[in-house]
């Protein structure tokens, strides 16, 4: 299989090129059109490259040019458009699309409920570059990572099809959602809490809610960052807004585009573990040669490298993607029909992702003034993930010993054990395993678990949106739209009787099937008025009403004593809860954009939201904002700088936004149903809170947009301050209340303040040679400024997390490592650890309260998941038909709790260990970092394992070659490319990957290093 993949890669990369020449007088005919509108370009100059004389296009954009021979290169130019050179190989009629050459402030960008020139913007709006959008990608997250200042993308898992945690200017909330709002072609898309979970449990990770979107369908992505830009979405935009516009087709012609991509994935980094020989030596020296109880001396002598269990559960993954689209249009119609098929095998056995998707975008001018359109997308995704252990920390649980899934269990397997027995069957004999994973001589085998367990999530999504827009009179337009998004999630879970999760005698194989259906219906009615009153005044006014209704229904079936998942009824039925919930959302919105003398801009926005997630009396939230900007470059005193300073704008905004993204009806009291003495009984689980209200963020922003040397260099810089108050926070229920769950209340404040800048440089801009660079940088400081009457809150299985005033969200809490006790050290000066006197080779912790005893009062904040700053830079280079793109992304100053390393560095007579233990303290090797292997173990969280997770990643590097391929019927372009993703990571982090969205790494699915090659063909 691998040899075949390499052959295909080489075939695509070294695809032979052919050329031909035609001598004699040749007449080239063609037409010049505006790329954006499809309208004819009148008076464009068409000439042979490097020649001054030529012909001009007529009133319909047509031209005819006589040349001596073929092949040849013609140049097409027109004032206000970018010059374009076209290679001609035969005398067929051609169509040339010219792109406007506008400066940065005249660029039109998508904003909430419309478009706007950057010249008139008051808010902070960033766009993902065209070069980034043109890269081959499986998910939208790949397009966002490292591309925009202030946008931090952290992958939740390397599992194919998994999502990412995306933060715009830091996290505002603790228990409410921090994810941004996505608006896709005007339809508001927000993933509800646990939207891709059905309650089956036992499945590692989750399906990315945005996996249904094919990145190849995306035309543009805008990020609304500050309150003036996002305020039109009210509470929905509290965490920022990501506007996604898909392709609609170009007027004046038809295009067929096909792209095929093939790739291989490999683990970017492996962990150093003890070999069989090293493990046996450690067991012999420190654990009384336990293997000698089960193997003869001759058998032990035969072990050398033994079994590499880490390598056994890993594999070389592969991916394939087929993309096909047909688009085009005429003066009254634009359309796009596309389809995508993607399959990706994971780098861990029996894991992967598969997606089928299709899209229809249609827009038509029915008659003068009336335009209608429809967007429909459908997808089917299948994710095969690892099965996982319950995140519980009771004494004998596998999780308490660091076993989260089959990957981590494989790391702990003694390397002298074989995967298969002499008959070729899975080996289920492990005399070293403890009773929780070994019953009556049958032990778990992680390779068998991966091959035979099921952790599958199937997602089906249908999204449709219809709109009609009518130009009434004098710049007054009415628009109505209605749409729906239907998501259906099915999760299949099965742990066979032979598996770690199913071998328990009370379980003997377990399975579950869960289903969740989420229906979102949305309707909007908008009225806009756009009017320019003489040369001085410009108005753009918007008013409207929107409504969104969400319904979610979950059903679940569970059973134990199963040999397969084919028929749950054959097993022993287990409690299977089901529920249905609804939420309703109404909004009134208004916005006024006013521009005076093309210099002074005002944006005033007001939105009122009513949410059923809060009790009566607290459902309405009111969110105003105002933004001002000044186009300083239009002032007379800056005119002398015009040759250097091509554009310069100052911005200032302030306003409020809310957050209501909690679960349905959390203000109500809940009871759990159960059985007692054969009768139905109810237990109080959650207390009600009739005063639960909106979480509100107040934000201030000041920014600069500037362009130098005819916008060859452009800069956007912003400084901001955000304060979120009335946090939606879960606190312990009052004693005596009878509740078993925390209560949701409005408690505390959080601030985010920082600055960011983005720099774009066109280093070289010539007809056949272009080189541009982009750089972005963002610093954010997150601080909890109040927790009300509470001093702090601890959370996590080991109480390793803390919420404390003055610290940031995601802070870790534990003991400060202070070295190793050395021979000759005065033991009497050292504090005891919970009453135990230390000896040489033991770990020391810093005694913060000087009471000569290490206890809970010596814990301190050890770091945070919040980075000090994030950054990214990219390069786009085009030379003739070659293109070369690189993208780097980095983060500095964040920490990750490497819980996996902590468990691997604990010596054991049952499991394998980290190779770092070979450097453990001994009298002859006085290490000050690794204690003696037989030192007294401590379960304390300490600073050794709160690791610096700073990194710089080469996220993408792509080399492409494009060449025309002429036929009688088509003007075609073929592009070949090779690409590498996640090619290299510079980091001090000692785990698989420093990008861990949760902040705690207990065997998170590792990231893959991907190598791809592809070919794309466009017919037009």
C-alpha cells in the first residue's frame, strides 16, 4: 500500500509537460470582463507582452489582436485594474477576467448583514488572505490557524474529524461558551453545548461541528473582532464572529473545476520508553526481579528489544480528497454546484474520518429590482475514534493510573509481552497487570481493543437558506430570508468482553447507541436604506427582526453482557435516559453608518435579544455600541505625504455584548428518575435560579489602519480592553439543599486586555514575479477580577485547576518542585511531606508557609493555559507558472499539564516506563531532577509536569505549477502541487504535541505530519 502511495505521489509531481508552436499570422479573439461583477470592460488595452502598442476592447468587451506566431503572451491592462498576462497556445477565443486594483481602504469586505468599504469601517475586521483560502484543507480550522491576529486556534485532538478550540481576543467566560459565532452565507450557525454528543460515553473526542463545511467552497472569511463590528449580532457575537461566504459563480461564463489530493500521515514524534532489556534490568534491580516469577532464566535472556507497543498501535495513515464544482452565470443568474468526498485514515489503528458533502448556491434576478437566492448544503460524516476510560480518580481505577485510552495503555504495556500468542491470536495473558484490567487470568490487550472496539460518530447535516431582496425606491431595500439547519448525530459504542472496558464480570461486553437530532430554524426581515446626499453625506441604515428556534432531542439505548453491537436486545438492558429541549431567540436590531466628507465615519448599533434560556423578567438583553473612524489621509495637511502614505485611518469603538450560550433551561430545577424498592423515585440534581441573567461584556477598542507606498505595505494595529461581568458560573450547591450538582449563578468578573497588529508587504509585484509576506502578532492578558463572595474554586480530578482573583482562567495549582534530596544534605532543615521525613533521593517541594511540613497550604499557582502572545507569518511567492506558499504559526508562554509524562515517570512493577528513569538519582548519579526509582511516591501535582507549551510550527508548505492546456472547446488550466502540513514543531514540550486545547495531556490523540500531492483542472 505504501509503495503504491509513493508511486502515485511521484506520478503526480513529475507529470510530463508538453508544448507546441504555431508559426504564421494568427488572429486572437477574446473578451475582457470584470472578475467580480462579470460586466464588460470597455477600453482595456490588449497587446503582446513588453510591447506598447495594441488594441482596445469594444463596448461589449470584445477584442481582436493579430500576432505573428504561437505560443505567445499577451498583456491586458485597464485603469483601476491589475494588469494580467495570458499565455496563448492556439487561436481559440479567450475570456480574460480583470481584478480591480483598489487600495486597502477601498476594499469591500463582508460585515454583519451586508458589505462595506474598509474606508467606512469603524470596527476591527480582519480577512483571511486569498493565498490561505486557496490551500488544500480538510477542515475550516486549518484555514484559520495562524492566519489572523488575535485569533487563537488550538486543536482539541489530532483525531481525524476533530474540532478546535477557537478564541478571539481571549476567553470571556468560565462555564458559558467561549466559541465564536459562525455566520455562513447569512445563516447563523452556533454549535450548542455537547451538540455532537449523545451521552453514550466511552468515546474519545468528538466530531467537529464544522466538519460538514467543505473548505474548497469558501470564497472569503472575515473575522469580526471588536464590539462595533460584531455588535449587530448582539449576544450571539460576544465571543467574536466568523463570517464565511461561499462561492456563487462568476457572471459571463461557466467553469468546471476538479481537484484530487492524495496524502500520507505519520506520527510527528514518539515518546522514549524502556526497551525490553532496560525494563528487565530495572525490574531486577529495584523490584526483586518480578519477571523471574513468570519466566525462566533462558526465556529472560532471549528478550532484547521485545515488543514496541507504541509502534504497534500506530500506523501510516492516508488521505484522499475529490472535489468537483460547476459554476457560472449570466447577467441575471449566478450558480455553483459542488461535491466533495474526503477520506482520512488516522495514525492510530481503526481510527479515521470520512465525509460526503454537496452544495447548491443559486442567485437570480427575477425582474428589475427583485433578486432571489437559495443556498443548500448537505453532508454525511463518519468518525471512528478511540474508546476511552471514565475520567474518575478513585483509587484502583485505570484512569487514576494514567490509562485514558488504548493509546496510553499501549505505552504502559510491559515490553516483554507479545501482541499475539503462538497460534497467532491476540495475547490476553499479562501476569504483571493489576486486577482492574485483569480478571481470572484474562488481561486487556490494547491492540485487540483498537481492532475490535467501536467508538463511532455519524453526522448528517442539511442546511438550507432562501432569501428574496427587493429594491423599493431611492436606495431603500427590503430583504426576507428563512432557513433551517438539521443535524442528526448517531454514536455507536461497543467494548467487547475481551477489552479493557468490557472485561469486568459485571459488564462482560457493553454497548450503546445514542441519537441526537438538533433542528434550528431561522427567519429574518431586514430593511436597509443607502443614500448619498451630495458629496458630503453618506447614509447606510439597517433595521430588522430575526428569530431563531432550536429544538434538541436525545435518545439512548445501553446494554451489557454483549458479544456484538448487532442487537442490544440480546444483552442486559441498562438505564437509558432520553430528553427533548427547546430554546427560542428573538432579536430586534438597528444600525446607522454615516460618513461625512469621505473622512469622518460613525457607526451606531443597537440590538435587543430575548432568550428563553433565562427565566421571566431576565430574558431581554440590550446591547448598544458606537464606533468612530477618521480617514486622516483625506485631510489637506497629509496630502504632501501622499506618495508615501497612501492610506491612514484611526478607529475608536465601545459597546456591550451578551452571552447566553448555556444549556437549555438551566434556571429550572431538575430531578433525576430512578428506581427504589421496585418503584419510580426522583432525586434532586440541580437547584433552580429564578434570577439567572445575561453574562455581559463591555469592550473598548482603538485602532489604526495604514498603507504605505501605494499600499505595498499595509498595517492594522489595535489595542483593546474587555470586561465581562455577571459570569455564568457553577458554584457548589448550599449544604442541606439536597442537590448533587453545582448551581448556575451570576458570579464574578473577568477582563481581557491586549494589543495586536497585522502587517502585509508586497515585496515584489511584477507581471511574472510576485512575492508577498504577512505577519501577525497578538498579546492578550486574561485576569479574573472578582469571584463575588468566594475566595477561589478548585476543580479537576486532582484539584489541579484554580479560579482565583488576580489569576487567569485555566490556571494550574500545585506544589513547586525544589530538587532532589542529596547525600550529605542536612535532613533536619528540610520540611516533612505530610509528616514523612525525607531521605536522599526523595523529591523536595518548596515550603511556602515555613511550617516545616508540606501540606495543602504550600500549593501555589503554577502557570496557565493562556499564552503570553501568539503569532503567525506566511509567504506567497509566484514566479511564472510556479507558486510557493509557506505558513508558520506560534504561541508563547502557555502551559500544559503533562499528566501522561507524570505517570510514565512513576516506577512500576506492572507497567513500562519512560526512558528518563534511566537517569534516576543514585548515590553515584546525583540527579537533581529525577528521584530515586524506589523513592516514596507522591500523588501531588507539582511544577515538574506543568510544562512550557510554547511552540513554533511550520503548518503548511506548498509548491505548485500551473500550465494552460488548450482544447477547441475549453480554455483550461492544470495545476500540480505538493504540500506538507505540520512539517516541523519547535517546542520545549516533552509530550506528543504542545497544542492541547483542554490544557491537560493524558494521551491526547497525537498530531500527524502530512505529505500531500494533488492535481487540479479548471475548464472555462
